[in-house]
């Protein structure tokens, strides 16, 4: 049972990882006018990604200094995911098995 829970958490963290990566790449493409948010599909994807990631970024942005156009909160969340995946979850679930 504990191993199944570990696998579910690992999969969810991997999905979250890719959502953040896709959102970061899409934000660069929008910033450099490669893709346009006037397109309905692009706007829908952007809004969905923003709604998924904004609750994760909001608490981090409260503590991060304002760097103008540079937002480092996705990198902080990605580092937190790496720490969870490699340093916290394996020993935690190893003690349960």
C-alpha cells in the first residue's frame, strides 16, 4: 500500500514538473511574439496552465524580491519538486515499507 502511494505521488510530481516546464516555455514564446494569445486555443491553454500553477507560485512570490520582468518562482517550485522526489519521499516511504 505504501509503495502504491509513493508511485502515485511520484507520478503527480512528474506531471506537475512538465506542466511548469510547458508553462515556462509557453511564456517565453508569448513574450517573444512567437505565439499570440489572441488565438483561442493558445489563450485557453495559457489560462489552464496559469490556473494550475498560480496557487503554487503565489506563496513563493510573497517572499521573493521583485526582479522586474524576471519571475524565479517556477524555478523555486521545480527545485522543491526535485528535493521532494530525491531527498524527502524515498527515505520517508522506505521507513514505511
